[in-house]
C-alpha cells in the first residue's frame, strides 16, 4: 500500500502538463530544449497527423541508415567514457535516420506510443536544421561550454531527433518522442516506488544504498509535479558520493553525467537539481506492444 505522500505524488503525476524537448540553440541564454504543452492536445495532434500523413511518409534508406545509426547508439566499454570531441571524431554523423515509431505497453497493459519527429509540432520549425548534423554537433558543444558542462559529461549515444529523454529512458528511444506523459503513465501503471530525492540525499548520503543501477531519475525543476527531464542510474561510486546518470538531452546526445550536472533549464530557479529516484519493479525498459 502506498503511503499518503506517495499517493499524493502519483496523483500529481497524472494531473500535470506534458513536457517535450526540442533542439538546442546556443545563441539563446536558455536553449529551447524543452517546452510546456498540454499532453492531451499532443495526443489529439498525433492522431490527426497520423490519419493525414503517416501513410505518405517515405523512409529514406531506412534499412541501411538505421542499422548504421543504431550500432553507434550501442554503448560499448571502449566508448563509454569518450568526451564530446572524442566521440564525434570517432562517430561522425552524416545524416539522421527516419525510424518507425514502435508502440510499447505498461505492466497494466496501457499503450505507450510517441510521435515521429517529423510530425512533432514543436520540432517543425527546426526541421531544416537537421540537414546539417555537423552544425548541430557544434551547437551542442557550444551549449555544453555555455552551461559549464563540457568537461563533466561523456557521450554514450549520438544526437538523435527520433526520441526524447522520456523515450530513451523507458524504451531506448524506440517509442519515438513521448513527452513526459509516457513517463508519468509508466510510474503509475508499473507500480514504481520513489526511493529517494535530493533533500533526503543531502541530509543523509547513506540513502544512496537504496538506489540501484537502472533506477529512474526524475528531475522536477521548480514544480514537484512536473518532470522536464529524466534518465537512469548508471553507477553509484565513492560510497554514494558520486551518482552517475545516463540521460538524453533534448534531441541531442545521450550523455553520462553526475546526478546534479544537468542544464540550467532543468533546474530550479535557484540553480538546484531537484531530482527523485524511482524504482520500477519490472525493470527500466517497457515491453513492446503485442
């Protein structure tokens, strides 16, 4: 039985707005990596777009490009700790694949399905930018420098508009662009349990003993009911002093970083990384819809 606090948290999770991630822009003080919109409206838009145009989509070199791209997305021991410069020198990107969106399900059987990136209303103004992957790599690097994070992250997966952080966390990016609604439903319908949060950890590091590899890390920002960003625990080191997370930043790279080393756009107004750790008893990844 969930505690009163957990019940309140889960209620908040199901009642708040969705949150999507867009392309970064280093020319702006805070990049439009994220933007608020109504998840119900997004779902309606998804249905309308699919009915109107999904059959007309052409998948450019899907077999060849996707196979090559997915091989770059796999984290190998030799690539796990490459800097941004090292990673893209070793793994240059010449084009982005168009991947079909695959539906997944929660443990309670609810369908979780995102939207194709070329149908995402928030990305439509930026589609032209994806014709120049090298420029996006430079922009992402500039953004990391601007945020003071270039030397604090390693790249474990390439820039990829096909998914967002929520999709990467729960489906390895295969469900398309989910928005935070997909994660909200996962927490509720997979009976996930919160095992710690920033305030608990700051007062007692030993709480990290309850954290496990692949636990979800939910970043709340200023509003404890929102989740502008999420990822999962990769490792816990130095008796809990260092907690490393893997998360996808907007349409950009999937990065390995310490739990507090995130863009200012995902922090509170006073610059704090307001996070929670949640355990999914069924494992990090959702099952495919059958």
